[in-house]
C-alpha cells in the first residue's frame, strides 16, 4: 500500500472517530447513574491515537469538544470543554506516540493506554487550575482527584478492557497498523 492510500485511510478513520465522539455521549447519557462516568468521548480519541498516530489523534481530540459544543451545546465550554480539549489532545498524542515507539506487543498496548490516560488526566488538572484564575471558581486537590479518578472509575475500567481488544482486532484487520512504527 502506498503512502497516499494510508494517509487517506487515516483521514477517513480520524473522521470516523470524530463522528463517534459526537454520537457516543448520546448513548451513554441514557444511563443516568454512570453515563458521564464512562467518559464516552475518550474512547474514540484513544483509538485514533493507536490507529492514526499522535498528530491525527491530538488534532481530533482538541477539536472534538469544541465541535460537540457547537453542534449540541455540550459539554459546557468553560471550564469543562476547554479542559477537555487539552485532555483529549494529550490522550491522542500520548497513545499514538507510545504505540508508534514501543515494540508491537500486547503488553505495550496497555502501557501506551495507561500512560495516555494518566497524562490526559494530569493535563486536564493543570488546565483546570489555570482556568480557575480566569473563571474565579474553586478547583482543589480533592476536586482534581474526584474528577480525574474517583468518579471516572467506570470509564477507566471500560477503557482498560475495551480499547486493547479493539486495537488487537484492528491490527488483524489493518495490516499497516501492525507493521507501522
């Protein structure tokens, strides 16, 4: 397969992941108790990092919350949407970068995924602290731990179970995904 064909495939797959970012929150929002805790927009961004690489995924992650706000009014732009832009961009960049650099072993999918999830949550916290000065709202250490980890436990578990399975299936379906470094 030539480079242009792969580039077009990555563009199409990035667009598909962006579309999933728009749709998945509608599906999980129907589960009142844990719908938002499942972090539905994170799944396509992380997958985009594994499939399309860090640049495509970081760009898509940065745009997704803005586009979703423009189309549907959710998530609220300040402070949630802005913080999510940076968080999702970090998810995509770190997952794509580590997946490209590490040897293609199943264990390294988990390494890239966990590192991306941790980096994204740290970036989210830093952006929320910066936005605290702009919005005059309180953002404490307890709020960070709660928002980044405690309330996100169902989503964290879902991501750890689901994303590696999808990536391994896609490695079999897309030969260039397994061999690209």
